[in-house]
C-alpha cells in the first residue's frame, strides 16, 4: 500500500507531501497504481521547479518508494495550484483503487 500525507498549514494552504510504500497492485514494472502515483508526484515537483519561483526541499528513496517534498514559505499561487492538481489526481486514484493507496491530510 502507498501512504501519502498531504501537508497543509492552518489556513489549508498546501505545503508539501510525504509518500511512501509500494501500492502492491501488480508486480514491479506492471503496477499501474504505483506508476500513476509516481507520475503525479514527480510531475508536480518538476512543474513547481520549472514553472514557479517556489523554493522547496525534496528527498527520495527508490527502494522503499519514499518521496518527500516540502515547500518553503510563503507558498505562491502557482505552486499552490500545482499542489491542488496533485491532490485532485491522487483523490481520483484513491476513488478507484482504495485498497492500494491511502491519502491523509496533516496540519503542520
């Protein structure tokens, strides 16, 4: 199962995310759930880096499927929009593959 925690501040602005674990939908190389999650999370990081002035930190560990990203404050509107898009995509995956992904929200 892939566990994803979306980090928000007290005003519900998105600050980043933590993602860990493998979905386990299929064997490695054929797991469409892991692939979808990877595409969304990596594309969000790349888009924030390419299309915004936002500063962030990122850590990853491919072996255990861990990916963490934290935006520096203040988070601009463009980075916020890209994070909203990530959440929308992850919620869509969760709606269809509940047994393979958990999506939580945490105020930090």
